[in-house]
C-alpha cells in the first residue's frame, strides 16, 4: 500500500521516524544554501531507521542544464549544487550513500546514444 502525505512544517514532529521512503526530485537547488542543512536534518528525522531517501538534482556541469535553469522563470532562485555537495549534506546528518551518479535520459528515437549515457554516469 502506498501513501502520499502533505503536511505543514509546524506539524513535522507528528511524522518523525514515520516514512520508509522519501523521494526528493529537483528541490534542493531551490533551497537557499544556508538552509540546506536544516532541511536535510528535518528529512533525516522524518525517515524511519533503515528507510531510504532518494534525491534527484540537476547536473550543474551540463551546459544544457545551466541554460535551461538560467532561462526558466521558476528557477530564478536556483543555486545548483554538485553531486559532491549533495552527498556531503546527506552524510553530515549521518545518512549513508548507497549509490550516486549522473543520469542522462535519452529519448527512445536516439537509443543508440545509450552507450554514451552509460559512460557519462560518473
């Protein structure tokens, strides 16, 4: 059974050690760098012992990503962070990194490029 829960920050204590899985996609670059540790600490407290936190963020080294973020009105506040910065933030709250890497999504019409995508996963 799956469940999706929305709550206000002032109710966060009701959900400590509650979630088996926390999925975060394209969020951290919108969090002010000085607030990222507190947010990550809150996420750590929400996750059950043995639970998983999955994080997807933009690759700041990809020139197309930088162009898209620069031109997108929703990303006006964005401060991109590298994979090593992301890992550091989560390790500082004692979350273990199981796997990290860069992912390139290739349209099915260009599936021949999948070989290149696999080589770029570093």
